[in-house]
C-alpha cells in the first residue's frame, strides 16, 4: 500500500511552468533568439543552470561561466517578479482536495522539486502547511532524472521507496521516480509522459483507490 505521496511543484501543484517559460524566453530574446513551447517541455524538471545550458545550445550562444551566472540570476529575478504576483487561486484544480484526502487517511505528503524557490511559491499560494517534508533544489546535488530528490523525500517521510507514489508533469521527473523504484503518476498528457504508470490530466480525476494498483 502507498504510505507517502511525493509531489513535484512546478506544473503539478501550480502552473509555474508558464512563468519559467516567459522568463526563459525573455532571456533568449535578449540574447537574440527564440525557442518554442515544444522545446520548453525539455526544460521541465531540469535545474536552473542545466536549463540555461540547453537554451544557450539551442540559440548557438556561447558564454563564459561568469556570464552564465549573470544571465541565470537575471532570469530568476524576472521569474520572481511573476511569482510574487501569484495568489492561492493559481493552485491547480483538485490539488487541495486530494491532499486533504491523503492527510485524512494517514498518508504522508512531501514535496520533491528541483526549484530553489519552492518555499516562496508554497507561501504565495498558501500551501506550505499541506506538506510533512520539503525536499527541493536547495537539498540536492543531482537533478532529475536522478532519483535523489525523491529518495530524500521518501526518507523524510519514513517510508520505503516502494511505498511511495510520485506525481510529476516532467519526463525527467517520471524517470527519476521509476529509477528510485517508486510508482509514477503523470500529470498532463499521456502522449508525453509515456513512462508513467498512469496519467491524469488534473487532480479532479485522482482518488485514493487509484493509488493502490
Ligand atoms: C522545476 C521546474 C524547472 C526549473 C527548476 C528550477 O523543476 O520544472 O523548469 O528550472 O524547477 O527552478 P528554480 O526556481 O530553482 O529556478
Ligand atoms: Mg514539474
């Protein structure tokens, strides 16, 4: 039986993916190129610096390490401008309801995100209290698809990996869950999240029964 649920943040609890995309696009545009929403899929779940490397490669732009740090900082400032305007209305449909069901049934809830801004975002959307543990970009040395973030999440809840179900909108995140020996529920499109055990399009479709397949 599933004893803990581990949630990605961006694109699962709240749709910050659109804000990341806006901020990265602004960076690309200022460097003289553009990229598509399709390419943006590859950035989901990937750390800030890794995302920057990919985007620069797409644009054929080479920067020094110092310049990379400068642009990554700038991107984060633009991103935080958007985050600071966020409200609890932006929590994705069915999320608080499902988290309440988990709590009522004694199932632990943890966050497993690559973001270094996760606490700020959870505060903005008033969701901090829903989580028993938070593992994010500040706690990890290896990004998704490495399972580290979810293994630390499992440990923090006192559960074994096989007792955990991970909710993810990113291909790299589903791969991380599977590499960690956990159940993987995709949030989004089954055309993209082909490696997930099953895919929901919103948490309104999610029930306790579906966890224990
Ligand atoms: C999440 C998002 C990524 C983002 C990463 C780092 O995994 O899906 O798009 O790059 O977090 O976020 P941060 O807020 O630290 O820049
Ligand atoms: Mg995500």
